[in-house]
């Protein structure tokens, strides 16, 4: 996993800070209670107000990449990843999760909530899936796959399905051992369930396969590169398949006819989820952006955080204002703007770290042993928040370009007075 993270970061060396809010590839997405959550290799989960395009909360709790998200009853989210732990968060998360589910010994790759909301399923690289009872935290351990278990999904009747490195798709009826529904000979990466019980499966061979409840398989080539994420529209009328090739394809499950190809920046797309109304699709990938697409036309609507407009005073550096866009989704520039996912930045320079009233700081920032100056802010974005303030909630971002960094500092000196 650590090698994969390094490889992915190397794939996009030229990306600048203003092009993203996440500090690394976006690995997972989930929709719950009108909110959208994204998570990724920067170890953070961001909870968004998708209509406003702003972050409600930024959580950095996991010790490693966050690979999987799932909705929870009441509008919360479950997150899991490289550290093998599953964190359960309320609708407005704080610094610590409401509960932690532990048992996996290797990275968790996928999460799914049961149709009745009482159980959470997890798939992990320790060769097992687990079925957790949310009321008690107890788990049923599901063993049978040979190697990594990469994906879990619930069919509408509540039956759990899993897919793994061994190329099999398995069903786990209540109280029974796993049943092999299909076997393809190639590792399978992604699962999605349709309303009629059909399972969509995506594999390393670039194929999208639909496995009917009776085991009959239909297939179509989704691309030349591995399919790594699938999403089904709430009504089952569309399937989205995301690939390492950088494209996302939309398919009609009834006919396996291609509806649209969503062309992004050409970098691997790791995650996809339909909005609750099925009219738009969210995607996330190596470009570190959460992008929104119009399902009917296949056209982009725009990435989250990109148009987070705030009044920019006269005299502010326009170059710095562009760099600032990566920060605007989480911070307001004025005290009147209030605290968002991060504290407001009014009177930033000369202010002691951790001193904004009403903001819930991480333990490291609450120490208040750094005073923000041009030099200390520059250090934060040069070495990175994870190094300068370990344990921070702030997504890991660096500004590698000296001109960008100077422009950002010039901008902040003017607009935060």
C-alpha cells in the first residue's frame, strides 16, 4: 500500500496546490443525509455541503491512507483504510470517531451498509470480509477468498456479496459459508448491486460484468485499463465504471450500451458515487479533485471547492488569489465569515497557533507553540502540515512552486488584516 501511494503521487508531479483540496488522490466517496464525504491517500476525510461546494468538516484520524467510505444511519459516515481500523462518525464529526471497529489485520479496501442500516460490511487485504452488527460492534468473520478481498456490496435482499484477488464473486447468506457465484480468472476490484439483485463487477482486465442472481454473466469491455470503482444509480438505470486509464464510462445495465464517456484530466479515477437523486455523479482520482458530472449529458458541472468565492479586497495579489482557491473550501478570510472546516484566518499573521475562539483544534495545534508569520506559514506549506504540525486535521498539501508560495503569502498579508 505504501509503495502504491508513492507511485500515485509520482504520477502527478506538476499539480499545484490550487488544483485540489485533498493533498493526494481521492480514493473513496460516499453520500449520506444530504452530505458528501471524500477520502484519500492524504489520510483525511472531508465532509462536504455539496450544494455550497464547501467543506463542513475535515477529519485526519487514520494512521494511513483512507481507502473506503460508507454512509451510516442518521447522516454519518464510516471510514476505513490502511491502518485496518473502521471509524464510525456522526453527521458532524469531531476530532475522534464515535466508535472504532477493530479486527482486520491488513488494510481495509471496501465498506458497505446493509439495506436496513443495521450492519456494516468490510473487505480487507487480510483475506477476510467482516459483517459488523452496528448496535453491538460484534463481527462475523467471512473466510473463503484466496488472497485480498477487494470489494463488498449488499444485494437488496440483504445478502452480502464479495469480490477478490482470486477472481471470484461470492455470496454470504445468513449463517452459511460463502458460495461462489462466479469466477473469472482475473482479480476483481469493484462491486455494485442493482435493484433486481444483479451484481456489477469490475476487474483488472478492464471488463465490466453483470452477474444475474442465477449466475448468468453478461460482459462488455469498459476500457483498456483496470476498472477500480463502480457505482449504480439509485434506480438502477445507469452504471458508472471508473478506470486507471482516467476515464469514467456510463452504461445502461439493461442493454450494456455505452451512454457517455466522461473525459477528465486523464489521470486514474479511483472513486465514483451517484447523488441521491441520480441526476449527477461524483468522481475522485489522482488529480486530487472531487468532480461533479451531469448524468443526462455527460458534461462536467465543476469540482468542489473550485468556485468557493469570497470577497477579495483591493490590492490583493491575483496570482495569490488563484493559489488560495485550494484553501477557500475550508477557511474563511474574515471573522464575520466564521469558522468552517478550518478556523477563520482574520489577523492570521502574528496570531498564535490554536487561538481562534470556538474552533475545535487537534491536540497538536491546541498547544499554541507556533506564531504564524510569513516564515512559519511558508514552512507549513513547504514541509507540509503532517510534518510541521503532526496530528493536524488539515489535509496534507504542499506548495512546491516558489512563485506560488510567495504569491499566496502576499495575498494572505493583505486579505487577513
